C-alpha cells in the first residue's frame, strides 16, 4: 500500500469531479423535470426552443464551473500538532471543520452505483458531540481510503494510550492489540442464503400486499359486469383465469421480496478485528461499517421457526445516537449462523449472559392483548347482524377467529420474560418472530416506571429501560418486584467503572 502524507492538505481523487458534477446534474434535472415534460407534450415555438436550449447550455456550464470550484476548494489533512482532523470546503463561503481525535467514533465507507462505476469510496467520519454527526469525503480510491481510516483510528487509539510513543510501545509489546489489519474471523453470507432468507421472512408480507392489490383490481374492473352470466362457460373461464392470476401474483410477490432482500444485503461480509467488527453489504448502495464494541448500546437477535430450522438468525446492533437518528444508527445483519451470533455476542459483551433472575409479566397483559384482539370479532358480529349474514356461518367464523386469537396470545404470553444477571439485561418476546434484546446494565441511562390508572388497583406498573441506542419496554410488572430491581440496576450502574461510549 502506498504511503500518503496526510499532514499536507489533500484533495479528493480527480475522478471525484465526475461524482460532484453528476450529483449536481441530478439535482438540477430533478428540479426541472416539469419543464422537460412541458416541452415534450406541448408544441413550442422554434425561437423559444432555441432560447431554452441556450439557457440549459449556460446552466450546464455554470454547474460544471461550480463542480470544479467545489472540487478544488475541498481539502482535508491531519494536524497531529493540534491533534485534530481538519476539513475545508465551500464555494461562495468557506467552512472549516476541526475534529479532535478523541471525538472520532468510527470511520465507515459507502458507495453508490456511480461511485462503484468510477471506482471510488465515500469515507464517512462519525463524531461525538458535534452538530453534524457525520463528515463525508465522497471520492477516494480504496488504498487511500483504507490508509486514512487506519491513520485516524490509530491516532484515536493514541489518545486512549496517552500518546503516539505509548501506542508504538504497546504495539511492540503486543502487536495484535494495535493492529486492525488481520481479522480474527470472517463470515460471508452467500446468495443462496439471502434467497432462503427472503422466502422465509418477507414472503408473507409480500403475499398479503399482492393479494390486497388483486382484490382491489377485481372490484375496480367488476368482472361480473364485463362478462355477464348469460355467456356460456363464463363462470368457468373467470374461475380459471382468477386462479392463474392469483398464482402469478404470488410468484411475483415472492420474486419482489427476495429481490429486495438480495439487493439490500448482497455480499454481506463480517470481519472481526481486535477492536472492531467490520460489516460490508449492499448491491445498489454498498456500505462498509467498522463497529467498535464501546459504541454498541443494544443487541437484538431474532429468528422465526422456518429460519431457525435453516439455522438463520438476524442480528440488529444499536449504536449510541440521538433520539432523532436512532433508526439510522441501527445495523441489521441477517442470515447468520448460530456460531457467528455467539462470536458477535462474545465480541460485544466479552462474556456470556447467564440469567439468574427472571421476571414474568402479570396475567393482565394476556387479558388486555386478548381484549384488544377481540374488537374485530365484535365489530364483525355487529356488521353481520345488521346485514343479516347467515348465523351459522357468522358464528363459525367468529369462533375460529377467537380460538386462534386465544392460542396466539397464550403462547406469546408464555414467551414473554425479562431476565438479568449482574451485567446484562435480556428481554425475550415474540411468537412467530422470536427475538431477544440484550442491554448491558452499565449502559443504562434511566429507568421509567409508569402506572396506568387501570393498573393501580392491582399494583402493576410498566417499565422502560433507556439507553443511548434506544429503549426496552416491559409491561405488567408487579410493583413489589420493581423497587429491588431498580435499586439493583442503579447500584450496578454506579459501581461499574466502565464508560458507556
């Protein structure tokens, strides 16, 4: 890998000019598409057309000039004397951004289709405590991007070790603690795994949407009016056509949902280094993220019976973020084997969770879920009596619905529990989509205790555990269990001398 002198102001790669101009051109076309359509559908005077073309040519020249100035004025360098990363940009006015090394959280890579075509990476520097959460350099070749990332993370580590000399000394004593180049393990999700994942996760949602679309179309086209009953064989033709149409829609729904999964998580690759977990994925928008265990606030492991049979699990990692950016700071990794899930848990938590205390919800939670789920049945009965539906058919449908609802809520309630040991809080929930949410106790920021009016007489409360990566809610806890639980959690938060960031 070539050596780069980042102490001197650097520009982006020259092909980045194509990216800047292409982005500006895209925004221009997006804002002027109405004008383009107007000229396509209307007959326009030749003189007006010539003036319009001339105006567009001038706008293109101005856009190109703006892109060139933006490229030339965009410079960055590493100031080791002042221990900060410096970025200077702007055309009309110049903005200078100074990022102290200790505020750098992580350095990620991104690539859209245009960046992949011209062979450059977008380097994203995530910071703590700044108004702009991300600093982005949009066009660097891979070698330069990798070296910049390693240099910045090395300098951040130097802040932790107390200085560059200390870091070098630590590297000599224990090289594996100061290098990020050799992964401890690597895992790649194959295309076949993604296809199986798409069929077993989003399939039902896709089928539901397609069926709803089909029945809407059937009502819109009013097939019974288009093909009157007097036409011989019409009923058989419509039934066969409807069957073929539904099968086609189901197949189309499967293709769409599988394609969505493949495009989003294509070439998903995990690598664990000493201090970070590198995750890369995506076909249309490729993203490479380096996750430091110190930034992970919550971990969620989910699966369903079909995926469990196929040994497929999904991990969702929640990083420290503001409330407005919580969803953007969640990284989802589907299609992982149980062994990889354990490896990631070991990397984040350093030890396995052993639930020593288990809290179960009050049965009022089961009753409330059943009551809310019964509302459609009650409404169905009312509508059925008003429109005089056959009593036997109506009663049978409502009975089947209530039986299925009771079974679902009962088994859902059986899986709902809150477990904890001295270090980790675990919430288990879900019947079909089963998930476990893990939160290290020292990362707790607050515990909210709420008591709705209808819970007061029974002495029941709802709990919410707050962290910088999101919240975990657990409803229907007996009040006598809450006080010792909250006291224990607050004691552990105060007694553990570890930073939550």
